[in-house]
């Protein structure tokens, strides 16, 4: 049974998401480094230290979480669906008469 959504569009969108993720990674690491600098300030109270630690941890793990979502979406595309869709649209799309 053919799928009704475009596997190609989903795959291309995931490629774009991955490119965006790669482009923001340096900025995320700058945020992580700033958080580490804040944590190094002497006599930092716990109400500053704790959210700073959480921020650093979330930034550290963000890319892994996002890669996991990207992989899950890609794994949800049925095997062969992209190739089949590309093959069926190679000569353009036509609407079904039925």
C-alpha cells in the first residue's frame, strides 16, 4: 500500500534540519562555555549555580537529542519509499483519473 505523504519531502526537510543544527552548534558551544565561565565565579550562590549547571547540561545534550529526533523521523520513512517516489515522479506528476 503506497503512502499518501511525500517521503522525499520529509527526507529533504530532515536534511535541512540537520544543516541548521550543524550551523548553530558553534553558537551552542559558546553558550556552554559562557555557562562554565559563570560557574567559575567565586562564591556563586546556589540559586545562580544550579540553573547555570542546568543550562550547560541542556546545551551539551541538545545536539544529541536533536540528532535522535532526526534519526527517528528518518527511520519512520518506509524502506524504499524515497526511491519509489523519485522513480514515480521522474517524468513529472500526473493526477489520477480515478
